[in-house]
């Protein structure tokens, strides 16, 4: 049977890997992202894999844009089987100087945007008799460092939202889970880590029992598992994909 996956923030980084993983698994994909150029490039990649995809420039913090995306998606594809709420931003900086506009923007994209998209998807999934919603949280929901208040709060909120939505939507055959990536080597991460002294890159690696930082492909594989029938009894959970980073105790030398 045809299956359709929708991915927010799917034009780059983790979301792009997720979208391509679903295409390779035979899904048709609908991608929403604020970056139009990257979205169009992704669609070329989807076509070169022989897949079907649609891209729409969408800011998930704007309800009217999200509503339009779902209308076009459902008109074109006729159904939605999986929604991956991946779009996310972070603003790091000293807590005492964080402007409230920055706090609001992070919450609006990461948390409110996830709820708005989930509401749209769940209405269609209820009509269809089921579906899967995945929320991209973060290990920052579980552990923190100074200056990540807005981001950490948004991701912690996503875990609570995941629990509540799993309970509300279970009766309609809709499973809801979160994925919490650890340190994932995306282009942005690479840019940031290259600015550090190299010794920090080695320290980053050693912080992981798995002996390496993660890749977008690690997260895409987790999403495909949670979307599939093999995870049919898994709902309301948070799958931490971090190479064991959050279970390792660190001692200062
Ligand atoms: P990224 O910046 O490489 O990609 C994010 C994508 O989301 C971009 O294509 C961007 O254009 C899009 N986007 C941003 N704001 C948007 C909006 N308002 N509406 C629609 N699209 C929007 O980031 P990434 O590292 O791939 O992260 C993806 C998700 O994974 C985020 O939710 C992030 O918080 C989470 N995450 C990432 C890491 C990591 O180490 N990279 C770790 C934990 C969690």
C-alpha cells in the first residue's frame, strides 16, 4: 500500500536524512521548510532516487502556512501516514540577557509549531484510522548547560507533549513518540565544532561510549523504526539516540 511521510525542517541536516530514508523505504514524502532553495534541491534528490515528493516553503510557527501545507499535501497525496516534527531552532546565550523575543521564537517554532502540525496530521490520521507522529526532541531535554534555557525548555515541553498526545490519540490508532538525538554531525554542528580548538573535538568523541558523535543517518534509522509496524506497541516513548552520552559520568581531570 502507498505510504506518505511528512517532514518539517526536512530540507537540511537531520530532517533531510529522514526524508531520504523514508523515500528509500518506499514512502512518498512531503517536506515543509523555510529554506526554499534547499527544499528544491532535496526534491531533485528524491526524483533521482525514483521517489515522489513535494516541497512547500512553510514556517511551522505560522498556522496559516501549516494549514495550507496540509491542504495541498492531502489534495495531492490523499493521505498522511507519518508526520516527523523535526523543524527546530536554538538560541544560546546568557540567561540574564536573553531577549524575550528570542525565547518566544524558539518556543513558537519548536513546541507550538509541533502542536499545530500534529493537530492537522491527527485530524487526517483519525479519518484514515491511524498513523504515526514523531517529535524531534533532544538530549537537552534531559541534561543541560548554561545558556540553553529556551531550547531546553522547548525540548522538555516536547517530551510532555509526546506523552499527552500519545494518550489522546491512542484511541484513533495513532502512535506518538519522541526521538532525542545527542550530538549529531550536521553542517551547522561541523561549522561550530571547527571553530573550537581540535582537542575539544577529541573530547567530544570520547564523551560517547560508542566512540563517535552521531550522524543524521543514525537519527533517520531510528525514525524509520518508530514509524514501522515493528514498533506497533511503542507509544508515548522517548528514544534517546546519543551513542550513550547521557549515561556516561564525566569526571574533571
Ligand atoms: P539544521 O539547522 O541543520 O536543520 C533544521 C532545518 O529546519 C533547516 O532546514 C531549517 O531551514 C528548518 N527550519 C528552521 N526553522 C523552521 C521553521 N520555523 N519552519 C520550518 N522549517 C524550519 O538542524 P538539525 O541539526 O538538522 O536539527 C534538526 C532537529 O534535530 C531540530 O529540531 C534540532 O533541535 C534537533 N536536534 C539536533 C541535534 C544536533 O546535534 N544536530 C541534537 C539534538 C536535537
